[in-house]
C-alpha cells in the first residue's frame, strides 16, 4: 500500500461545515420563534407561559437542540503521539470553541464516533499503521459511559461531557529499503563512465532525513525528497525535478520500501561572466575572482565561493552571483554578477575595554581607490592604557589567483608590569585568501627597543638583548579553517602556522642568522546533547646561536585572555640576570574548556569551566607550566562571543577577571 496523506485538514473542514449547518438551523428557528411571538402575542393573556424551570421547558430545550454540549478530552498515548492528536483531532479543537458556539449533542456524537478513524490516519503519518484506538464518553451528571461513543439526548442540567481516547500504537513501521534512481544527463554521464557523475549518484543514496533502519514518517519522507532535489540542483543540475516517488507500506510486517526517481535535466556549465553595477572599479578584477573557467560545472559551492571572494574585497555593499537555469543555454550559461559599490572612503571610531591592555579608543580610515589607483589604503590608530599602535597598509585589488600585493607599516608600543617594548615594522609581500586557507608571504624589516619602566629598579642588560635590535627576514604565514561557523564555531578546527628566517643585528654584539617557527591549534567539538568542548595548543621556538640577539618583538610571552588566564598579559616570560623581563626563545601553552547553555530559555548564554597551562622560556630546561583555572560566562552574540572569565592563578594564589570579544586564530 502507499502511505496515506495527513487528513487533519479534511476533518477540520468537516467540523467547519458542521458548525455552519448548526448555525443556519439556529437562525431559522430564531426567525420562526420571532414570527410566532408577533402573531400569537395576545394568547399570553389566555394561557400562562411555561416556566423556565419546569421539566417540560428542559425537555423542549433539549429536543430543540438549544442545549450546547461542552467537552473535556483526555488522550492516553505516548507523549509525542499525544501531542499530535491533541493538535489535529477535531475533538481537541472543539474544546477551544466559545460557549455560544458549541455544537449540538448530535453533532458532538458524530465527531466522537469519527475520532478513532481520524486518529488512526494521523498515527499513520508517524509510522504507526497498526494502531488500536478506542473512544469512550462519560456524562458526569449520571455517570453513564458508552464505549460506542453514542449518548442519550442531553438534559439541560447535564455537566460537560468527558471523552477519553485510548491509543495503543504498537510497533512503528521501519524503512527497510530506500532506492534513489536518476534520469536525464546525470544518468547518461554516469553510464558513460564520468567519475563525478558516478560519485554524485553514490552521494544521493545517502542524502535525506529518512534512511533504512529509521521509523517511516510522512514529514521525513517529504523532507528527504526535497533534500535530494536540493543536493542535485546544488551540484550543477539546476533544472532537476522529481519524476516520481513511492512508499510501499506492509502494515502487517511493519516495513516500508521507498523509491525516488529524479530527472536531473542538463548539467549547467559556465559561459560568459556578465557584470553589472560597476562605476569606479575594474571589471577585470571581478572576473579574476570567479575561480572557474568556461565549461566548468556551475555548482552551488563555486558560486558561493565566488560571492565570498567578492565580499572579502571590502569594495561592494551588495553582491549577487547567479544564473538563469534555462536548459537551452545549459552548455554555455551566462553567470550574472550584480554589484553595488561601497563609498570610496569610510571612517570609523570605536571604544572598548580589554583585561589585557585596559580601555581603548580606535580610529580607522579606509580609502578604496586613492589617486584612482586599484588599491585599498587602510589606516588604524589604537590608543589603550597599556598599548598604542598605528598600522598603515596599501593592498592592491585582487588579481589572478586571488593574490594581492601589499606594503605595510606598523608601529607598536606594549607596556607590561616591568618594561616597555617599542617596535617598528616595514613589510612588503603578497596575500591570498580562499574560503578555508589564507596565505601571507612577506619580507620584513623589524626594529625593536626594550626599556625599563620609570621608577623600577631593573637595570636592562644589553647582553640579554634588553635594548635595541633589528632583523631582516622572509616569512610565510598560513591560517587554515574547517569550521561549522567562523563567527561562532561549535565543531571543527583552526590551524595557524608561521615560519620565518633572516639576519639579526644588535649594537655591541655579533650579527647572525635566525629562524622562527610558531603554531597554534584550536579544536571545537560537541559533547553529548548540550555540552561543548574546546581545546587549544600553542607552541613556538626561535632557533639561533646564543650570542645572536633578535628583536624582542620576535620573542614569545604568555599570560592573558587567549593564553594562560589568571595571569597578567605577557607576564609569564623569562627574567634575565639583572632581574628584567625579556621575551622568551620558546613558548608552550595549552587550554581545555567545556561549556553549555545556562538556561534553556537563553540558549546563547553559556557557562564554562576551563584550565590553562603554559609559559614562555629562554631554555626548555627551565620550563615549568603555570596553571590557571576557573569559571566563565559566554554570550554568543551576533558579532562574536563575549567572554567573562574569573580565573585562579595557581602560582600567584590570586583571582583575576578576564574580558574578551571574538575568536583568536
């Protein structure tokens, strides 16, 4: 047999029709009564009217249908099925009618008698094709119960009727087979040995909410067919349709065999890229970002990646990438790109606070085409209690291979509890952004100066590199992401890798080569129904001869929000022979955190438990990790997570509050 459709809608229509018939009869009776009153009004002087509290009046009212039968329905069934029946049964919805619109007793009895069949139809949509349903009515006034659902004509003093619907659903029907067949270009390409087509056919066998071994439900069956169509269309067969489907149900064996037939239609391949909406920027740049050539399949993944690359240029306010699925143009389908450009210049003022560096103010300016050159000029000034910085970049608009050329200048001043590090950087390089991988190649000239804070007794030792040093180096930075959400991840990993090599120079000391490597891994994983885990591992090392001094800004320090909580920012660092702090030649930190929503009514607010450990060192023989652990609150806001952590520094025996916004990669 074929699975039945949901009949709640038809039953609802029957109920509405019944209500309309009863109201029509009421209006007719009311009109007749009014006419009789006018014609026979004088008879009241001859014969007294029947009093309202006599048995004769109550009997007349009952026989005329003037008495309205109220209803209380109880459904005995497992919770999910009870919720279904209480929502869609006509009897259940009858309870919601106002007192002046309740049905007459005969109509109520009809609905009670029809309830078992309607309930069985509803249960079949949930996979229960052999359910046993019985209904019983109880009239409270006389305690009468009739399993058939029929009742005597109601008396005027009868209390509301009570109806009990009992359900024994039995075992559910399970899917034993699900077969997806294809027609059209996909089937033809697969028969010809096309690897992509054959792989897609295999994927379709696993797509959908309803698969072998699961309970057959009409809602899942409908969703599976839609998911199959969506997956096929996203693979480049944009005109795909559902040719047919069948659900063969064996009620006695409680099994379901499902068949879906999909007509793929043609495979749509890329033709010319048609760009509209440009006023100032170059059309060649927009074409370079396509990432696919003529004749390639127009999959949803390729179009979304194209749109994402256009978004990352920071040049456009609105972006639309798509095509018209006209089978006549399938071999050379025009790809239409509709753009709205952002203003040439943009200025932003921001304020904030960080537990690491204190309150801050930022000023940013962006020019998207200075001097009518195809470059983006970016300037940012940030002034905080413990850090001040200025960064200025020139980046070309993306070209072939999604590459940009860049020139950058950056000046940073960082203050810790004991010292101040001033660094200046000049960079020249290239960058490439793809949805999962970011690459940055650059040459860097770095000058760094470390000095003591006024009023401290620390004497900076030049032999330890606590003065001025410069370095010229070649560098490669990579960031790889595989996340369910870049902004608010709950599953996946990120990996940041940095490598560089160059020549360092220090006044009063020998010049020499050095190499620097650094990595940071972060993983996210759901744990059960409501818990989420996060782990982080960070490691870095500078390789050089002991007598060679590299700029302090190239070294490593630990402590702070995204390092070891419970300790001050950049405080877990080596101390030289004179008692001054310097950046370490190596660093190793780790963190483990579990979190879950605090209240079901506020799923975006999480509570967290964490433990951090690590330190920066000059020599690994001196490594002894500092521990920090505590509790925190997370608000997963639309702009990123806001974190507030109260951490205990095991080494200092002190509590510290940490506040931060965003994700560190």
